């Protein structure tokens, strides 16, 4: 699942490979949906509460100095 997630994320990048002009929103949306589905699947099989992980990451990032 992790490999599939990375592959799908790379497919998102393909839409921006030659610049941001002319990106097809429907095609990009489909690729982003693939990424989200693999992410949710990976979290589920890993026993990770993704909502809680995101909230914790936001809390940590809020206090970070960039």
C-alpha cells in the first residue's frame, strides 16, 4: 500500500511536470482521490487513527519555528 501511495502521488506530480498551466482539474481530482484512498487504506490496515494523527501533527507544527 505504501508503494502504491507513492506511485499515485507521483502521478499527481506528472500534472505539474511541465508547469502549472493547463492542468485538467478532473484528471487531477481523480489522481488526488487515488492518493487519498491509498492513504486511508494504509492508515486503516496499520491501525492508525488518521484524524488523531493529523490533529497531533497540526498541534506540533503550530508550535514549531519555521
